[in-house]
C-alpha cells in the first residue's frame, strides 16, 4: 500500500462516520445492487441460483435482499469454481499453491490474496480477495484499529513510527496475520509477529528487544502478555491494545485495560470479510461497518453479504456467530449495533514440568490440522502435564491411521513449544456437538486439572 494514498483513502472512508442513517442505507443499497448485477453477469453459480429462485435480471435493482437465496460454507466448497468471477481461480490450484508455497503474504499469481478458511478438519477452503478488495478491507481494519481518533491524532501517532506486535497464529495464511501485516506496512510502522506456538521465554526475549507500543492479537494471547507484565517479566508502554480473532468478554477487557493502562479496541472480522465491525465501549456495543457489508439475522441465523469483494462474491453467506441487531438511532453514528455477540472464545492450556516451569498451548495453534477423514476434534486437560484429544471421524475411514497422523503432528507442535514432557491421548467419539449458547464447537472442554 502506498503510504500517502493509504492516508488519503482512510480520510475518505472515515467521512462515512458522519453520514446520516438514511444516507448510509442509500450507500449500502447502491453497493448491493452493483454487486448483485456483477454476480449475475460474471458468476455462473449465482446466476443459476437466482434464476432457480425465480429472480429475473430486472428484479436485481429492486428486490429486497431477503428474497435472494442463501449460501453456506459447504455450498461454497462444492461450487467454488462456478461461484468465483475470475476464470483462472480454481479451488484445486489454490490448494496446490497453499501446500507448495511458503505460508507468507505472497499473493497467488501475484494478484489474489488467499485466506485459509477457519475450521480444523477436512480439506481446506479458501476466501480470495483481489487487489482492490484487499485494499478496501485493509482500510477497514486500519479505520477500526484507530477508531475514535481524528486524522490529526492519527498523523501524530504515525509520525512516532509505531512499533506493533501481533500475537496470534502467524505461520499460515490466516486472514488476521496477513491483513495486519499488510496494514502495518501501509502505515509505515514496524512490526513483530509472536506466534502462539513460540515458547514464552522467546516471547519475553523478543518483546524486550522490540519494545512495542501497540499490541494486536487474540484476547487469550494478549491476556498471557498482560500476565507477563503483571509478574514483572515484561514491561511495555502501550498506547493502544487491539483485540481480534475471538470474542472479548467484559471481565477480560477490564483486566487488560488495568494492566496496559490503554484503550482496548475490540475488532470484529472473519475470513469471509476481514472488516466487519468495531467496539471501543461495551456499553455502546459493537458497531458494524454497514458501508462495507450487510449483516442480516433471520430466526437466529446470521448472514453476511460482503459489498467489496467481486472476485469471490459472498451473498447471504451463513456465519455461525450469534448476535442481535439494533438499527442506529437518531443522532447516533450511522452504523448498525450488535447486541450479545457470541462466538468461540478459546482459553489456553497451561502445563507445568517437574521443576515448576510453565508453558501454554493455544488450541488455535492446531487449527491447521487437515487430515483426510478427521471431521472434528476437542481438547480436555486432565493433569498439569497431560491432556486428551477427542476425535470425530467420517464413516469408512481407518481410525488407527488417523490416530497415528494426529500423534505425529501433535508431537511436532509440542516440541516447538518445548512441551515434550506433556503426555496426550486420542479418544474417538461418535459426534462432537456445538455449544448451545454460541452455536460453535469449543476446542477446549472445561474440566478440573488434577
């Protein structure tokens, strides 16, 4: 991203905050109609789906979005090649690119940014952004990260050349890691990646050398950093803390604010659209970026329409998050509010060796498990140096083969974290069920550690 162009485009995007609710709806509808027409003309899948639903070309400009068919992740995987609007984007080629290239920010064919889908098992899926969509998304996350700051305040911050640490899963094509990295480059800041697979002792060493003043990452990972600060093992002077990748609870937010003595920004995104919303005050609620997406909730089910990605249009795409929408009121910001956003919020597993040395294992470090026949899995810690993995498999597969592959990969991850002393076991179950509150399957089952 060009530095001056980034600031200019950011200024333009920030102006949408001053729109009236009516003008925001008008802007949103204008973008929707443009997207629907583009999908009709360039996506074989959407044209067939619209026609099957009885929608004609003339109705694209007037029919309510609720009349259009929905899509989910499974349908996306099955119809990827017909859904995308770029002929040279093929799902199998993306899998080869993902498997054969280093997991960095390098675009596919030099022009398509490929985000590995969330989810732990089976064949991976991908969300693809062309250069224009990627740039618009980056502006959205920069706006969120600097939410509440005026352009003069932003310029003063950037003139000090911020040192930004990102703490999360960073060794794959994770949307957060890729977007944060490109966004940091765009504003000319320095950056440090701390992977959740890296031992804590290495965290401490790198943090002392880098001395970050802005922290971005999973709230569960930032919590570990806060604990290091509280114990006097690390000393940071952070101007802003940005939580992303998992829901941020009020108690954890308060704890982070007390430790860092800085504003905590809660960022909401997903691989399907990395810029969804932002929250700086829990009492005011999460604000959705209505100028970039349309979020619907029908019978408790959430649907996303991303208004800026034309290479891989997602129209009424089902997400598993649970939330309630509240339209903006008069004299408020023109963005829809979210009440009671619930998603998967992961804790971490802490282990201790016989000498009292402690190290954590973050369950999202294992999100890259893609083993043929393995449908899902969960963890339960049993003692200070043992845990169990529960695995759900498909029919007609060799559980013993899956077990050996899981053991091999898990031992490698534990070795990277210097947790070779930890013992673990694989148990097969018939089905892993979602949490009835969140609709998502927790990676960690709560249980008392002996």
